C-alpha cells in the first residue's frame, strides 16, 4: 500500500469516526433521557415547601445525612413504612439525620395530608411536590421511593418500593451518617 493510499485510508477512518460520534451525540441529546438518580451520583437539587409554607432546599442541607422519601397518602407500603421512618428519625436526628418526606401532591389529595401527618405522628418535614417536578427529577417509577444521601450530597443507596423495615433503615442511615 502506497503512502498516499494509507493517508486516504486514515482520513476515511477519521471522517467515519467523527460522523459516528456526531450521529450518536445527536441521538442522545434529542431523546432527552438521562439515567435515574443512583448511588454514587449527586442528588438532584430541589426546593419545596411544607403545607405551612416552610421552604427546604436540598443543597442547603449539605453536612447532614438526608433521607428523601417520595410517597402518597393512598399508598399502602408508604403508610406501612412511615412509623419506622419516624422512629429512625427520632433516634438519629441529633446525629445529623434529616428526613424529607416528599408527598407526590400532584397525584394525591392535599386535604388528606394533614390527617396523615397527625395519624402517624410525623415530626420531620413533609414537603409538597404540587407540580411533579421532584418526581420527574428523580424519575419516579414506584411509590414509595427512598434516597439515602450522605453529608456531601451524594446518593449512597436507592430503595424503590417498600415498605422498608427498621433494620434496613438503620443500616442505610448509619452508612450515610459516617
């Protein structure tokens, strides 16, 4: 093979590779798909309010271990795990645990939330996702969904579905408190 033929071959390979990268990149950006939040990645930030207007911004909680729990009042596994979440919150809050229970208000009856909080004696913030923005950011697939976030804002564990037992909660919480 002559020197000119090799150069032409290299150029063809280079052009083909560049075209393939261009086509692949265009396909990835037009689908708009990103992977769901997962262990090892930064937790998607959000700002939500409670029913009394208190505002919480996830990124302002760095330095704390955070359990983000997406739930609804009509969800039986959500109801089943709430007492265990409350118990773990009471046990670990002085060590820096923050629980953010995010009600999927856009899928729920807002009037049913205060009685739910009272029935289960919840003392952690219950935030309202009225537009579904947090559900979308976390690519909600099932209720409940829980994200255990360490003190630097990185997700350590994701639990889709439930109910979570006290033992599972304790293990995951102790990991994010380190």
